[in-house]
């Protein structure tokens, strides 16, 4: 795989169509302002790192794009069309998938259960949620996707609670990636992982643009940011305060920008 | 360098060994209820000459049918991290309602529908209060309902006991099919239905998911509130069915029916290995849990041990089951860390 220099990627990205854009997002919880006019652009096939100190508003912004939090004001557009999200299910239906911080899997379910949760096919259909599931078909579905996502060594019938943090996160990422049609959001996907496990996840993320997906990644690890992201957007006190094209060696500049000492 | 490699190889080998040992322990914990049940039956069989007699076993099954029915519904509620202590008074309310509406000397099969219907209504109210009322303590909500429902049962009956029961209900509670108590058979069929719904339908998987991680369930867009409400509604319904069996066995409708049964139901579920942390357990183990309680009661009775001791034995059983559940969580965490260590080696 030939690696384009980060600058040229960024140029391509800014020339590309906007996939997702957030304009002037505002959200207050009582007297606490979480978002005070945050904006974010995400181009097609671009990986944007969303950075900021704790309490900068990253999580709230992500939750707004995911349909968990409803904004007080502001607009979210997906492919140029306004996006009205009333629930996480709306976001999923619009092609936005999220991997939440701290391993968002069901420990008591199997790998393929976790992979397909909320998307199970039942028979007969008119019975709705009381229709029967087909374990065989579900395991086939897992294998189809797993081979494309380099997690094929994970057995679909294994209970996920007994797997290591990295394997579990790989399943969570696989779930998001397999079903996302437009945007994948990763909230600190490597926070709980060891070196090798982080490495595997980052490699998986780096290849998402090949599938036509745009990615927002939140991370506190600047080395990871430099490895995967094309562009970084920095938030402070509920606003987007700056952005930077990511290339090798900008770690210090990013940290300075996050702390606001430039 | 070579020595270093050797050490690394050895440590990963022992990690795998430890993991296998832990996996076996975990499997034993999961199979615990059936092992305990078989051990108890064998032990009482050896100690008490009449314990393993057709008559006594029939009696044991018939007695445990009521607790089994209660346990099936209670399990769904515990699965989603709740608890329902109002089921005892639902027995009283369903019994009294049927006796008042249909009379006791008119044989009427309409009654068969009324028992579960009364339970369903109470269950829906429980579920609604817990989900929509924003009260985060299911225990307190259902304690309040326990009082309210028991009071309504007293109000409807005026405090009187009506003697008599419709023949259909009497047969269900006391009749036999091929020597097996009809009530036990009915509960077994019901358990089969529950097993199918929990293990083979989308609703069942979602119920386990909500119990395993309610937050993630909401994030991935599952109808969490409706799922929790459905668990309470079904729990109420099975309490109504238990009321029917209770009515049939006692042959009279007392507003004080079913007192204390909520504890037996919760005990059956917990002794059956379901986790109060939610998301764990199986229907078959709930049945084993109910049978374990009935076996302890009946066995001690056969041995002429004071019935006061059986409460103590069952209480100790609950505590043991809870501690074993904590141990299970601990073992799972250990297996996970050992796996992670192996991956990084």
C-alpha cells in the first residue's frame, strides 16, 4: 500500500464533498454549558481527530451526532441534508455508527449476538420481535463481515465477556464498521487496550476510508492521532477553537493547542 | 536471551493452564443447580426411607408448581436488574377477584382467563411506575404495590374467605396426567414456552442485552423501557397463574392467600443461579431452584426435623448462591485478564 503524504491527503479531503457538518451547536445542562457554538466539518473519506481536554465538550458533541443528546440549537447536516435525530436508532438508520468509550458491548452475549444486536432478522416477520432467530444464519453473517475486517480468528459463538479487552473492542469496531454507510464515530477506541491490541484497532481504522466511510475519532493519545488522522479539530470550553493538518511530528503543537498555550 | 524466551514460553503455558482450570470452575458453577438438586435428592433418599416414593415425589412436584410459576416471571424481572415482591399479594388479589366475580359454586371456565388478567394489570402498573415514574428502586415500588394489592384484595373480599373453586381449576391443581400432577405439567409447558422466547426470539435476546448493560442497550437503540415493562407485565401474569394453582390447591379464596410466596419465588431464581447483577441465568435453572427449595422442605419434613430449620436452611442457601455469583464474576474477570496477557505475549 503506497502511503500518500499527510498534506496531500488533507488537500484531497478538503476538495472532497462534505459528508457531515455541524454548525453552531449549543447545549446546556442546567447552568452548565457543554456546547457553546461548536462546529465541525467532516469530508468524504476523511479521518478527523476530535481533541480537547476533559470537559471540552467532545463527548456531548458526539452524543448529539449519535442521537443520544438533543441540541438546544444548531444544525447537523449529513450529505447536505438536515439531520433530525430523536434517538440513537435514527442515527443508525441514517448510516452513522458509533463505538462508545469503555467497551460498549454486552458481556453476557456472544460475539455474533453483539455484532447483530438491534439488526437481527426474525421469522416469520409479522411476529416482530417475537419472531424466531436463526443462529446458523447469524454466524454466517458474522463470518462474511469478519473476514473483511480482519477479526476472522474470533469465534462467533464465544461469550464476549470472557474475551480480552482488545478482542472485545475489535468486535465493537467491527459492528460499527460493518453497518455504517456514511460515518463511523470512535470515542477513545484504544483507551483500555495494550500496545498490540491498540495497534490492531488503529490499522482497522486507517483502512475505513477505503470503504467510503468518514471517521471521527476521539483520543487522548497524540501518537495514535498522528497515526490515523488526516486532520485534527480542537475543542475548548464547548467551542471548536482550531484545527490542524496532521502529519508526523505535530504532537507537541496539538498538545499546546488543546491546552490553549499557543 | 535463550533463557528469556524459555521463561516467557513457560509463563504463557501456565497462564493457559490456569485459564483452563478457571473455565472448568466456571462450568461447574453454571451447572451448580442441577448438581445440588441431584445431591439433595440422593441424600434425602438415603436418609429418609419414604422420600423417594411415587406419592411423595408427586406431592413434591405439585407443591413446587406454584413456586415454579412465580419463578418463571420473577426470573424475567431479575434478568433486567429488577425485582418484584408484589407477586405474593397478586395471588391473593387474583383468587379473591375470581371468587367475587364468578361465584364459587358456579363452575365457570371464564375464571381461567381472569387469574392471569388480574396479574397482567398489576404487572403493567409495576412496569409503568418503574419505567415512566422515574423511580430507580424497583424493590421499593413493588413493596408499595405489595401493600396496595393486598389491601385491595381485603377490600374486595370484605375480609371474608369464600370456600369453593371451579372444577377446572381444581383439576389443574390436583389432577394427574399419567401419574404426573397436571399443575406441574402446565408449568413445564409454560417453561418450555419461556425458554423458546428467551433463547430463540429477538425479544428474548434484547431482554438479556438490557440486563447485561442497560446503557449500551439504549445507545444501540433497543426499546429499553418497553422491554423492562414487558418483563414486569409477564411477571404479574405468571403470578396470576400461580394464584390459580393456589386457589385450586386450597379450595378457598382467602384475601390472605400467597403471603410469603414472593420470597420463595426470588429464592428459586437466585438459588437457580440467576445473577442479581442482571443479564444472567436460564429458565431450566429456575425450575431446578424451585425444586431445590421444595426438596429441602419436604426432605427435612420426612426426617422429622422442625420446619423452623427449613427456613434457616433455605436462607443459608440464598446467601451461598449470592456468594457463588460474586465468585463467578471474579472468575470471569480473571479469565479475561489471563486472555489479554496471552495476547500481548
